[in-house]
C-alpha cells in the first residue's frame, strides 16, 4: 500500500470531481442543505456563515454557465458584491439596510434561476444518460427549492406578515422544500396572496419536474440500450 496505489485508486474520482460540470454544484448544494439545520441563525456569526455558504453555492452555479472567462469574472464579482451587501445588512441591521439585503437576495435568485434553465437545457440536449446528467437533474431539483426559498425571503423582506407568525430563515427553507415535495404538513401557513400563489406554483413545479425529467432519462436510457443491441 504505497502512495502510487492510493493515487491510482482515487485518481479517477478526483478527475471526475475536478472536470465534471455539476460535481461542485451538487456537493455545494448538499452542504448548504444540511448547514441550515445545524448553523445557529440567532447570532450574527451564524447568519454570516450561511450567507458565505450561499455565496459558495452561487459561485458554483456561475461555473455552469459555460461563458468566456471575462464574463465569468464579471458574474463572480457581482456575486461577491451581493455577499458584501448581505453581510453589511446583517451586521448593521436596520430598516434602511434591508434594501441592500433585498438586492443581494434578488441577485442570488437571478443566478440560480439562470442555472436551472441552463442545466435543464443540457439535460434535454444530452444523447445518453451519464453520471453528470443525473447530478445535474438532482441539482436542479434542489435549486428549485432554493429558488422558491429566495422568493419567500424576498416577499418576507417586503411584507413581514406574509406568513402566519414570525419565521426564521431555516423555517422558510423548510417550508419551501416541504411545499416542493408536496408533503404539506400545514405547520407553516402563507397568509399573504403573494406567498399563497408562490406556494401553489412551487407545488406544481415539484410535481411536474420529476415526472418530466424521469421521462426524459428513461427515453435516453431506452435509446442508448437499443443502440447497443
């Protein structure tokens, strides 16, 4: 068991991690997903930590755009600026600084929504099922939950009474994924018309997306199998 043995054993996995378009995005989404459950939002450090993890996710999202380097650098700079806005709003929490926080949320939402469209386009342009196709499909599903989480956060920033009772960021995150999966426990209720409509749209997306993507993957697999035969 020498270094060369371990290098040969793990080299394919490392190359896949480095070269795969959606490997970084997939794992950053998983880390972000579980971080919401364990990071304390009641202190500034916890909120900034979550904001930083969100920045890392957005930077991974930007990498999926497949643009020229100069455009990627511009988008990265915008993402970092969004992070700075959010941190400033967290540290100096006041009504005036909510505009900065809102601006950061809108920028993040735009980036993630674009990534969803880009990856879906790639899935439907693929001619065979690969590990990257599957990771991209799962990443889109997770990002749909985050897209609606951002939408709910934006609505709450503008209309604090959009839900029944006061909610933490994690509770909004939880509500988004419960709605996406159409579990709907009913422990968190949208009471504003905007949040009601968004919840309905998210539930529809949560039903349609898996059905459409599974149908696409099955058709790709069927074509690939018939070509082999």
